[in-house]
């Protein structure tokens, strides 16, 4: 099956790249449906879970391009889930996690700024180009 996403449509004969995989972590059903609709309208694939613990578990097994994380949820809040995902390392260690909240509390901005951030990493195509350049620079062994 053809995948949606990427830039542009069919113009110029360019094929769209694979759709971005986005995880939505939101406990309220209406907010979850709204976010899912917005993500899909932009040609991305969406997967939804209802709390931070589910997010921690699913991110151990599947890689995402972006995680939209509600800050205040039952079972495990978004702050704790983000911390566990980052501490664990693995597939989503450097995946951008965007805080989503209906009611930002005083001090939330400072919480975000205080958290350690992973070093930026190149996108897959950039990594591939870097590897190719590196191979061309290496002297040939005989």
C-alpha cells in the first residue's frame, strides 16, 4: 500500500516519502481525537495511548518521529513518562517530545527548561549522506 506524507504531492513526479509516525499520549478522549485528526490531516500516521505508562511501554518497542505528550494524566504524568523515555535510551531517546496541556501551571516552563536535553542527531537521510562521505574519505586498503 502507498504511504502518505512527505512534502508536496505528485508535482514534478516526486514520490511522497513515508508518513511521519506520531505518538499521541492523551488521557481525555476528545483531546485525543482532536490531536489524531490534526495529525492525520497533515498526512502523518497517528497512534494513541491514554497515559504515560502506556507511552513508556510502547516507545520501548516502536520508534516514532514525534511524541505529543499530555502533561497531566492519571497512572503516570507526561513529565515522568518523558523522563523515563529519556533515561532508558533506546529507540526514542532523541525523539522530540512536545508537551501538550490544556492548563499550563506556573512553573511548567521552568520544568521543561531544567530537564536535560539529548544532543541533536541528524535525520536518517543526513546520516546516510554522512556515512557515504565518510566512506569516500577513507583510504582504500590493499
